[in-house]
């Protein structure tokens, strides 16, 4: 599944960063990469963009961008 | 000055790493801002002396990487390649060592001499971080210093380290090369050998970097160093071989594989130097976010902040603006008294002093708005504002951060256009800047008030409101249209950091305010001054000597009589004279020549002239009509004259005129701001397109209304 499909509070481990060009590069440069753990913190009031915990910092990312990041869900409580 | 002592140092680092604070602490006020050549990315340069060195410091744009995909990164990279700084100070947020080192790796790849600055060391201490800086220095082959730049602590150590490195130039430190893991290292080394052997690639001086970039598929590097496929036949073949080999062994895109290789190497460094990773320093920020980006309170608080910034900028700013106006008026009357009357006196008092006033009047807005913007940025709230607004703004093809400049446009377009500096993507900036003039600024309001008051009586409020709505609707349509035509490029990535909330420092806010004001005065003030003097001359020349009656003699006679009637008669005569003069001037003549163009819109020549003078500033439309109808500043009688049947302006034409004033070319100061921010091409587009749009809209309203029998 992709990062945008996680539920608030859920964590996942990145399996692949898809896409191409400037966007994939930006994701990679910010630290989205295979093996890294991400946590879905919350979404903006209009459901887009999302707030993600990555490494030691928070990142905001549009749904369309998050859909390029493939994750496997880690056990964890969902707040929804 | 000894040439050997002139040194160039560049500052590189991630956004939010406090790089600008380091720069400010190092250079103080000895800095200036210009654009990098050919692009509108800002280049801050500062100067200082340290020991025997005259140091020029350049603050590169904050970036996470050094690719060719974003203008900021390309500028930083090109600066390092072309300008070959003696040293690069790499500023890293100590709590975000991993992300910071990712850029460090790329700097090492490029072969620059580095000083590592672990900044925000205070936050790292609070978060309980323990970094073995000696070990880090050893592994990277670079001196490591710790700073708390926003409190100016530790920055002298950067200078100390720099001077030590520079004094021992012969024994320069060597950064161990970045390792990408066994699978990739061999390929990289192999390819860099071919690069070294290839004669025409030597220009870059660093075969390993070139090899890595070629493997990553960096189009810019490719065209820069190996423009001709045939001359690099051997390299080209080798590259294709290597790529094929990489794809089959890693089963990944080479660009991804190399990135992962870099991260792998960084992970190794982190394991060795970080004894204690930071505790969650976002804890407090998350709590604040629970309120500030709450689905209901979030918007309410956002609107409140926007209201606050807007009111401070334009309502509070109105007081100093009045003082400037009064000061200019005082100076004008003072000089009129001293100088012998004549053309030179008029030029100095009305033309030049008036022009200086036209430049100065924007200063309060700019100062206050940029105070607000730096507070929003430095506190970390700007990123949250973008988070809240992005969904709405994205509909227009814009970034969440575009909302603030657009909103400020309702106050005054000039500071609003300057505020687009907060947008990173060039495309977002162009689109936002082109839409800002459609936000009906406060200078257009007096025009609406006059015409709506004269023609629409009780409905005046609604009519004026409709102008604002029409401006917004036009902006939405234009945004959608431009996205599909001239700005049809891929959206710039939105993904960005939400930095922890921080308390802004006075120093950084003041420097930011000063910097913007300085840019305004230096880059725009002069042109606005010259252009307003020229426009003034066009309304002043040629000088009329032959009037329909001898106003001067009559006024002379009346001045001896000290009654109210006499004073009223004098001002009536003066306005009659002024109106004859304006009618006789170049602008007056232009107004009459262009009458056939505005006739189909239902305008008379007076309105035509007012449109032309309104280019100076849109509120001038009202004062011009005052002059042309011999009424001075008396709005009530102006309303009466405008709607009197003998004047032959219909309600329909009045509405068309209001729409015209809303939409036609942005005022002088605004177009100069557009030119300064995104270049002459877009400035002309804005002038021509909006004037055409204004004419078409007014035509449709007037002729359409007549057709419908309104």
C-alpha cells in the first residue's frame, strides 16, 4: 500500500519510492527511502496535505506525492 | 591589499538549518542582496576581515541536495563549480544530522574544502543529543564546530577554523571519498577512470563527481561536460555499460541506488558518532499543532493572524503614510515659497519632491509587512499556513504559501509582489505575481466609491463588493487558463519540512525588514522616481501660455480682497486654469487622441485622460477627474457633475469604467515590482494582457448592457 493510505497514528516501513524526475528526487533527498520508518501524524482539515514523521522531523506532503511512497504497515494503534 | 588574502567562502545548508543566522552573525550589517546571474534566486553577499584575510561570504540558497531539478540547487551547485570558493561552510541542524550529512556527502563528492558547522547546538543539548564531534571530524576529514547562531555563539570558531585551513593551504585536509557500498563503488571508480582518461572532461576537475552525476542521469552535468556524444564516444559507451550493469545487479534505478548508497554511508557515520540520538524535540510542536492546525480552530486562528498582519500593514501603516504625505506637502510649500516661480520650481516641487513622496509612501507598508512575514517564517508558522491552505490554493495550481501574498494584494500590490519571495518554485512565483494585480488594492477603492456613490445610490455597497468578487473570479479563471497554457509545467513538489516552533529573534526580524526595504529603495525606488517625474512632465508640458481668460490677473486682483467669497473664487479660477493646462498637456492630448478607443466603452475624454494618469497610481483617477471637472478635491460635487445628464455618462458606462479601473494595467510601482521580481517579459505580459482584458470586459458590459436594453 502507499503512504497516503495509512491511517492517522499508523506507522509503516518504506518498501519503495516510485515516480520519477524532480518529485522522486525531492522525496529521496528529504529522506524517503527503502527501510525507513514513517508515521502518519495527521491530515490537513481538507484531507490534503498530510503530516508525516520521518526520521527526526515532520514533513508535509500532498496525497498525490505520498502515493508514490510504498509502505508496509507496522503494528501500531490507529487513532481512527 | 595583498591578493593572496582575498578569500571567498560559501555557506551551504538545508532550509531551516539556521544558515542565514550563521551568515548574519558572521557578517552583521555588512551584506547586500542581489540575484544570481540569469535567475531570480537571491544571492546574499557579506564581507568581513579575519586575521590577514579579507573574506567575501556568499549565502547559497538553502537546499537538501545539489541536483539540477530545482533552480535553487542548481544555483548553489553552479556557484561551487564556477566560482570555486576557497571554502564551504556546511551548516547542519544538530538535531537533524542525517539529513544534513546528505548534503555534506554531495559537497564532498564535488571536492570542495569543508568546515562542518553543527548549528542549533542548544536545541541538540536540550534534546539530549550526544555527538562525538572529534570522531565526526575524523570521518569527514573536516573541522567540526558547534554554534548557536541565533545567539551569535560559537560563530567565531568558524572563522578560526577557516583561517587555520587557509594558512595551511599546502597541507589541505582530504575528505575520504563517499562510499556507496561494494556494488556501486567499483562501478563509480571504474567510470571515473574513463572520465579521467577522456581529455575534454578534465574541465570539471573532479572525475568521481562527474562519474556519479552521469550515473544519476543528471541532464545538466551531461550537457555541460559531455555535450558532444561523438567526442565522448568511449565515455558514452562506458556509461551505458555501467548503467546496464548497475540495473542488473541492484535491480533498481541507478539514481535511487546511488541515493541509497549515500544514505548507507551516512548511517555508518551516524552509528559511530551519535552516542545518544535526540529525544523527540517535536513534542511541544505537536501539541501546538493540535491547536494551530486543528480542523476548526486552525482556520479561525489562521484568519485571525492574516487579519492581524493585514491590519497592521495597511491600517497601522496608514499613519506613517499620512506623515510622509504631510512631510512632502510641507516641503513642497516651503520650496514654492523660496524658489522663484517657473518651470524649474514646478519641476522640483511637484515633479521631483512629488516623485520622492511616491517612492517613500510604500515604505511603511513594506516594513510592517516584512516584519509580519519574518515573524511568520521564523516562528515556523508559515509552513503550517501552507499546510492549512494548500488544498485550496492547489486548485488554482498554486502552493499553500501563495495565499499570503495574494491576500496582501488587497492592501497594496507592491509589497504583496515582494512577499512572493517566500515561494520556492519559480513557476509558483510567476503565477502568484500575475494574479496579485487582480486583487483589488486599496488605491482602487476611492474610484469605486466615487462612481458607485454617484450612479448607484443605495446599491453602492453591493456594486463596490462586486468589484472585489469580479477581481477574485478573474484571478481564478486566469490561474486555470495559465496552468493550461503558458505555465503548463509540472507542479513543483510541495513536500517540505514542518520545522519545530521557535521564538523569532529581534535581530533576524530587523535584518529581514531592513533587507527588503533596502532592496525596494535600491532596485525599485530609483526607477519609480524617474518614471513618476516623466509622467508628471507629460501632464505638465507643453506649457500653456494662452488661456481662455486671464486667470493670473483675476487671481491677483482677488488676493487683495480678504473675504471668503474671494477665496472661493480664487480656487474656482485655479481649478479652471489647471484643467485647461491638463487638457493642453501631452497626457490631455493623448486622452483626446485615444477617445475613439474608449468611446465604445461609454467613456468621455475626461475618463480617458483619468485612465492614463491613473497609471501613476490608481487613486490618481479621482484627483484627475477633480482637475478636469474644475472641482479640486471636492468629492460630493464631483459625484454631482459625473452623473449630471449633460456629462452623458450612463450608469452602465460608470460600471464599465469601474471594471476597467479594476482590471487594466497595474500601476507604475506595481509593474516595476513585477519587473524586479520576475523580469521584463512578464511585466509586459501583465501590462498588455490586463489592459486588453479590461477593455474587453468593459466593452462587453457596456455594449452588452445596451443590447439588453439596460
